[in-house]
C-alpha cells in the first residue's frame, strides 16, 4: 500500500514537563528561562550517529512566532519523535537532562541565554591508547569513579612497543 504520511512537527508538552521538573531539582539557574521542546518527525544523523535531541537557541523566526502568540522562548530542545517513542521514562529524563546541561543560563554581559559544549571531547580509541591523559578527561573519569566505583582506572596505558 502507500507510505505512511510524515508526522508533523509539534510542541512536546510531555518533554516540557520533564524540563520543568529538572529545572526545579537540578537547574535552578534556568528558572527564568522559557524552554520549549519541539518534536521533529524523525531523529537526525550526524557523523553516522543518531541525534536523539539537540539543544539550541531559537531562531529569530521562532522568537517572532512566540512573541506573536504573546509568549517568549529562550531555548529549544528539538527531539526526534521516532526515537523518543522508543525510550523508557528514565531514558527520556536522561536525554532531557543532557540537553539542559547545554544551557548556560542568562548572562547580560556576554550572550543572553548562552549555550555550552560538552565537558569532554574524546574518542574511545584515544582513551584506549592513552587513558585519561588530559585534565578534562581526568576530571571526567573521577566523576565516573564517584558514581560507578573503580571500574575506570585513571592510569595511562604503557607505551605499546614492538614485541
């Protein structure tokens, strides 16, 4: 038969409820931010990986629509509806938590409602070869150790020489 019609973009109020709960519990500095969650029909891909969601500042167009509706929007979380439906409640909360970590909060002197990158930029192969060789990796490993015990030693692997 025919193909399924593409889903429309929509406002994801269930995800926004999770945002509100997390802001109250973990992200007090975002209490004044208006955060909208928008569902795109399908998750996107970047560098061969599925992107479940993306935190971003709204475009001028989106801000204009919000203002026309008598509302304000400071941040967006764009979520792939197809992927969202496969997640458990805990995974959904973890995903929204991750995206909220990108929100730097309001800073009138720099960029109002700024964004921040990830704490660590690394490759698994890099860590396999060199361990926690940089300060940011060491701090990240310490955090993991605090949560999961000694599963992740902070030793730097010995140089691999020819046998």
